[in-house]
C-alpha cells in the first residue's frame, strides 16, 4: 500500500482526511487534499470501487477453493515439500554427475596430451634418421651421376658412332639405376589417432545428450548442433593443423547433408532454449497435441500436400503408434481411449488403443465439429458450429455441446446467462477448468480471443491479448490449464501467453522472437512440462513455473470484462 495510508485509512499527510481515491498514474492511495495539491491532472479510481473489485476477486478465489479441506491443503504442503526435496536431490545428483564427467574429461585430455608428446618425440627421432639416410643417398647419387656424365662425354668425343650410341644407352641405364627412390618425409601431414580416448569422450557426450536436463546443444566448430550427431564424430590429433589453433581436433566422418535427421532432438534446461524435435516435413503442422505422460504425447500432423494422421511420439522423436485419420482435434478419456473429431466433418470417433479399432461415437451433421475435451466427470465438451465462417446471425448456431460417455446429448452452452446474446463467433478449442470452460473463439482467419465461461453460461472474463502492434494481433490456436488453474494460450503470432487464475496477464512463457516456431497447439504433462506443437512439423518442450511468482507485477495488464 502507498506510504500515505495508515491503519485507520486516514491520510498521513493530511490528518483528518480519509482515503478517497487511487491515483492510477502514481499507484498510491490519496485523499481529496492530495488530489488537488500533488496529483492534479492524474487519473483516479474511487476507493469504494477498488474495494468492490478486490471483494469480487476474493469471492472467486474462495469459490475455486471451497471444495478443498484443510486436510487437502496439508497434503498439498507435504507434497510440495517432498517435491522440493526430490528436486534438490536430483539437482545435487546432476552436480555430482557433471563433476564426475569433468574429471573424466580432464583425465582424457591429460592422456591425449601425454600420448601426443610421446608421439612427437618418437616422430622427431624417426624423421631425423630418415633425413640423414636421404642425405647420404643423395650424395652418393650425385657422385655416381658425375662419373657417368664424364664417361658419357668421353664416348661422345670418340669417332666410333656405334660405340657412341651404345655408350649413351648404357649411360642412361646406369643413371636410372643409380638414382635411388629417395622419399623426404612430409611432417606437415602426420595424424595419430587414439581410439580408446575417442571412444571414452564419445560415450561421455552420448550420456550427456541422453540426460533430459543436462543435455544442451552439442557444438562443433562452425556447425550447428542441429546437424551433428555425437555418435558420428571421431576424435583425432594433428601435429600441425592449418589454422594452428590446437593439436586436438574433431573429424566428421559424414557430410553435412548425411548428418541431417528427420527426427532430431536438442535438449536444454534453459527455458529460453527449449528442447526441440522435428516430427514431420516443413510443409506439415502439429495442429493438436495431448501429453499422455512426461515421455510421450499424441500429435495431430496436418498438411496440404500430405495425408494427415495422428501419431503417438516419444520425447526423443520415436513414433510408437500411428493412426491414419483426418482429425481436427483429439483427447484421451478415463478409459485411455482416444476421442477424435473429424477434420472438416461432423463425426466424433472413439479409438480403442488396445484393439486398434475405430467406431463412430456421435454424428452432428449438418454441424461441423472442432475441438474436443474429456471432462473430469467423463463427459465430453465439443465445439460445434453450423458454418465454417466468422459471421454470426440470429439463425447461426455456435455452441459448446456437452455429451455423456455414450455420445448422448446433455446440454448446449450458446448464450450468455439467461440473455439472447451469443457467446461465440467461431469456437475452435475448449478446455475444462474446475467449474469453467476456457474456449478459444476465432474472430477471423488471423485473430481471436479467449472466453472463460462457467458451466452455467456465465462469462468469467474475456482475454484478447495485450499487444497493440498490428503485426502481433492476438491469434490464439489452443489453450491448456495447469494444475494451479493458470491458463496457457498458444498465440500463433507471438508465443505462449500465461494468465493467472483470475484472468490477468502474467508473462510470456516463450515468444516467437526468442527461437519459438509459430505455435498451433499446447499441452502440459504430469511433470509440468509444456509441449508446444508448431508449424513446419516442430514440437518444443520447456519447463513451466507457477504463475504465483508473477502476480505481483501484473497490475498494469487487465483482461476485458
């Protein structure tokens, strides 16, 4: 609270005057005297209105936590303590692992240095001996050539032509015979390899890449880690490299194009350099994603020039299941079955993961189905619309339809409360949050909003982004809710928005400008890791944090009521 406010809600600068306003420019509570004297021309809020807003926020928080008992809170505290202890233990183990690997690296470098020096000394002795032998042979050859030349000149002075011809042939033969094949060693192109050291270092780097949190980019000089493979590197030593930088260098066995992989992983613990894997080609997109666990997720791969399909992909890029089906969205149920909405269609399919069979659960023809979500109760929430456009009329029908587990109709969420005002323009994706639904509502091809509405059709809040730049129009494509009721939105034009449980903007989890590809879908696994499906077949993974750490600095961003 501001410095001029006391416990009795009287202004400390003007005794007897009660607090009446909040100065939005200075973010302090002031009395009427302060308004006229030191805050002239500023924008103010009435104190009563502020208290009413705080009261509503507190009532909503109480409603979100009314079902939680003291025992539940104590269990959460214990669970948080255990998670903290496990996290500290895991970090300490990783520190020990790094120190151990550093020792192995130091030992490997020392071994390479010792062997390198030994090879240099040995080579020096051998080369000196070779040079001495070559010099002695050359001296003998020069003497032999001189003798042959003298005898050849004597033959030329002779009058006997036959003896001249015979002597010339004999001289040429003797010269070729006497000149030995003297090879001078080229000391500039000598390489010695130490396979045992190379294998040790290669295994070391392979282990680092396999670690989820310690594996950062594997860097080769002048080449990105995206094209490198630690298993394809050979460590060698050179007596004299061209750039004269270091006697130790790495040689690549394959070309750069051959090293490119269809599925490649870059692991990192830094939130700004997320783990990335490529699951398909550049002209395909990951339009939907649902994390089954911290190790794998279902992904909807769509593209114009390729057939669309749903894949079950592990975090290292391995495909363990594949469904060739034109899907719009999907979600897993309590029985581990997969519920899929038909792309550009009206049907909802249920896929049995054990028997690998499909059956039609519901048909909404002539309506079009979009997003689907399996609720905590086992019922389904489905985005439906009569036409795939962005024009709303009295006859149009844009709803969130609730179905039971058998596919039978329960209710529709279409109007705001008891009014005739339609809630949605083009419902695209839906997510459940306690007693609410978070709906991605498309307003055009490149713009949208997030509507949080209760299950009784009461609007909680509407979020339309905070960027005022026309290039960064809020273009939401997917939404997911974390365990702490904070909301994460995949904005194709900018990044991942994080909202507090009250609908206030907390931060950008990651943006398009900080190495994020254009996001189309987002999900959160059981280890609080966000999986972000993007264009060009890219999936990125990064750790998230609870939004409680960011509430203090979010007062300047307000959602639209």
